[in-house]
């Protein structure tokens, strides 16, 4: 197994706000769109499905560069507001292998929190450690940029 790690310090968001941003379909749609558009102005989220319980399934679908893309997985640990563990698949083969697990750990700080995402995957994906860490980092940044704005 290899691990991609992304860390982000949220200056003003609470651990609860960061945790909830991963389980609220509308929040995921908002920060997901923000994240996608930073890389491709024509990209957009097309579908978000979230069943926020242990064993529950999620689907994040989008269009990038004219191509449809979908990621899905199952929640393994839901410990609000400090720990979220889920599988992450982009192909049926990955799901069969069941060797892609993401852990989001959230630690409170004086004004906000620090989120650390660790994505464990098969060694065959070793060349993707850096792009994977960058992708998770972009998602965390997009959460701050969208959830940190006044309502």
C-alpha cells in the first residue's frame, strides 16, 4: 500500500463545519463545483448522492473536459466531528480489490481546525501519490473558500 497525504488548516471553520461539509449533498455540490472550476472552467458537478451512515454509499459525479467521471465508496467510520473513513473507487475493478481507503482526521485549533486526509491505495498507484494529494488538498481548500463565506 502507498499513501497520499493532504493537510489543510482552517483558520475559522470549526471541526463540525469541516466534517459536515463532506456529508451534506448541497455542500459537496458547492465546494465540488468550486474545486472543479479551478482546474477546468467548463467542469461541473452532475450528481451527488450521500447516505451518511456506516455502510452507506456515496457517489460524486461530474463532467471534466467533456468526459463524465464518477467516484463512489462506502462509509466505514463516522465519528463526528473528528474522524471520517470511507472507501474511494473510480472503477469497478478498484471496488472489487477494495484497496482504496481515505481517512479524514480533524483536530481542533484555537480558531478553527486542521484537517488531514490520508488516502491509502494499492502500490500500483504509486505514481499517483502526488496528484492524489493535490486533489484532496484542492477539495479541502474549496471547502474553506465556500463554507468560510458568510451566508
